[in-house]
C-alpha cells in the first residue's frame, strides 16, 4: 500500500496541472492529507461512493498519462543514473565508466 501511495503521490506531482480542481482536491485530501473517504464526503457534501469512484478514476487517469508521457519513469532513471555517477566518482572509477553513465543519462529522453 505504501508503494502505491508513494507512486501516486509522484504521479500527482508530475501530472497535477492536467487534472480538474475537483480531482486535485480529492487526491490531495486522500493521499497527501490522509483524510478518509467519509471525511472527504462530509466536506464535499457528496456520497462516500462518489469520492471513491472519483479517486479511482483519477488514479487511472494519472496512470494513463504516465503510460503516454513517461515522466515518472524518466525521473527515476535519472535519479538512479546520478546515484551511479556519484558512486563511480567517489570510488574513483575509470573515466570510461563515468563517461558511460553520462552517456546513459543523456539518452534517457
């Protein structure tokens, strides 16, 4: 569950500008502020089921954006590449190894 929450928070960070205000509000309350579905329903004056359905649909929208744009995937590849680069430099790896990592970073996009 924690992995799913972390992934959705990251997808939200990348794709929030593409969501409606209602989608953003519900996701922020549910994932970022840890409100229950019932609490969100009370605040929004709609049914708990409506909140649940909206959140699930929005999760699918975020996953759809990621399938098309790959921003999260590219971000994680870059983070791994930079970590590998730091490790190689701190271990005084040969120049060819460092250049290979830089080349991989350049080719992410």
